[in-house]
C-alpha cells in the first residue's frame, strides 16, 4: 500500500490527480468525512492497484528513469546495488508487523512524555496546526483508527493541540530513519543479513567480496543484520547482549541450540575475545584497530604490497596465512558440545543468525541498538547544524554506520555544504537535499572534499527512499 504525506496547500483533489485515482475513492479509503479538514502532516493511503508515485514532496530530487519497476502485487521491490551492491529483489513485508508494534509502543510510551515534546499553548489569534499524524502501515486506515483510539484512551481525553514547530523526533521516528539507512546495508535476508568476512576476501584475483584498504589482510569476520554489525569491532557482541536482554529464552534456543553455555560462549567471543587467547599479546583484540596502528609502518607497507600480489597465480594473495590479522573476537568456537570450533559466519552458526533475523523481538532490538550506537551519537552535531529533514538525518547516520560516529566521514554533509556555498547551520531542507544529491551525483569528490564512491551509492539509495520513511521534513529541534 502506497502512502502520501500531505503538504501545505495540497487538497484531496490535487493528490488524487497526482496519483491518477478517483477523489471519492481516496476519501473513502482514508475514512475522511470532510475533505476540507485535510491537514499538513496527515498520511494518506493510496489504493494499491494504482501506479506507484513518489510519496515525497515535489521539492525532493526526481528519481532516475532507471528506477526499477514495482513487482506484481507490490510485495517486493528491486534493490539496486552497483559493484558489490548487486541487483536483488528485496521484500519489505518483514517490516509490517514490526512497525505496527513500534507505532503502538510509540502511543503508549512517548506521546504523553513532556520531556519528549513540549506541550505549548496556542498562540492567540493564530490557527493551530495539529500534531503530525503517526505514519501509517500497509494494514490500512483501520489500523490507524485503532492507534488513534489507543492514544485517546491513554490520555483519557482528546489529544493535545500543540503549536507546530516541527515533527517530533520520537524513538519511533528514529527507528524509521534507521530502517531507511538499513536499506543501504542489508541484503535480501533483511534482519538476518549475513556478510561472511567479505571485506577480507576483497575483489582482486577474481573474488567477489568487498574491496577495502585492508582486504586480504584483516579478518572482519561476520557482519550481521540490517545495519551490518561487525564481529571484529565488538558491535555484534553489543547486539547479542541486546537480543539476550530482549528474550533470553529465545536467545538460548536459537543461538545455543538450547544449550545456555554455548549461547553464552558466543557473547563472550564477540565481546571480549576467545577466553584461551586473552593472555596472548601477539593477537590483538580488534584486528582493524591493530592494522590502523601499523599500516603506515614498514611492516604494514610490506603486508599491503604482498596482499595485492599473486605472483604464482593461485588466486590468493602472496601474504602468508599466518601473517593475516585475526583479532581475538574473530576466532572459531564450537556450535555444539564436543564439536570442532568453526567460524560463526559458516555452517550451524550462520543458520542460527539467519533464524534469529526472523524473530520479531530480535528485529526490534536490532533497531533499538542501531539508534543507540549510530543515530543518537550524531544527533548533537546534527542539531547544532540544524539538520531537520529525515533525508539529512538518514545520510548523516549512514555515514556514521560506515565510518564511525566520530569519524571524518560522519561530517561529510557539512563539508560538502561548505564546498557548495550552503550556509551552516542549514536554513531549509532544500539545502540538505542539495548536499545529499551532490554526493549522489559525484564520482568520489565534491570540490575539494573526497570520499569513497560507495557513499554516492548510499546517497542514491536514500534519495530513492524505498520504504517511504524519509518524507517527513523539518523535525522539531527541541525534541532531538
């Protein structure tokens, strides 16, 4: 089911014309008693048998004519990857049930918390604008009515009318922005996406991994989930603890095969490293961090040279296996008692991670973890620079996911703004979109600002907004 966020000046008739639908049908579909009462911020459901149109406002960049067509009944959409982003058909149906749960949780936990949004009195003589409506699900207007009634029941009166200063950046909004970023990271398995050490494999010598500056040198190990939490960094360990907290019995059932000790050994490995190696100073805890320390040294340069050579033509680099960097967290452990240790991105372990991706509790925990690890840490600088659009916040978050929340990459949008002559703090959402589009259209460089071409691919995916979560503009800075 397609959605459209009502903008200022739009009427039911103009929206119906835009989507080539009958105005009366649109009114009935959304339970609208009086079209004249249509307000900015309301989300309308567009009949699914119509051609899909962009839900974002006209100010957003137009999509390329190469945009893939929607599949038969709309249950799947084509996810474009260039290079390592291969063409895939990715179903977003796995989000439906989760998002319903998040909306209900939003109604219960956040709307009546004054610290989340200041309830201000109406300005005298001014016509107040209603609080933005919650985003709707593909279940239709009936579900939205149920959520509305639940809000009323919670507050025991009609919802408050607030002076409109922007959309509240609630926990639910943050999760939806993170979900949009996830479309740049995950594969067709969604929350169960498994990346089996492909950064180490790289793309040289006929391989089809992900080429990085440390390919064939550092084993990153498993990258997992919608945001691709990595094993070597310890992020998977943090995520696994969240999953255990969310549903401990299910965690043991899936990750331990019913064995509590096995499940705990997985958390121990991915958090603190394999216990028997902790006293071995020749093996670093984090392989990538160790590589950053030595890559500019004579030893590092020699390893880099060998990693890019294949003089004997065996399809492998000339760097000996014993010199490859494998941190304490990226070591094999048994998947079952009395079994030989295996890497957690292979065999039984891999199947367990895939299975966990189907659990609703674990899906929600993944988004919670992503908000805590990647979104919340960048929000302070975003607030300072008045990044108020969902697209802008999503782009900053995507950069933080790839480079780290304190990395130079996490400031890419601000540096690009400088090259384009855009005033900081941002004055409007058009300038934010302009910066993201500049990255999307670039070939690794905007002015003097250089970046990996993968950032351009991610920017293009965010501009496509396949989930329709980046339509909201102008978030209220006081709710950051």
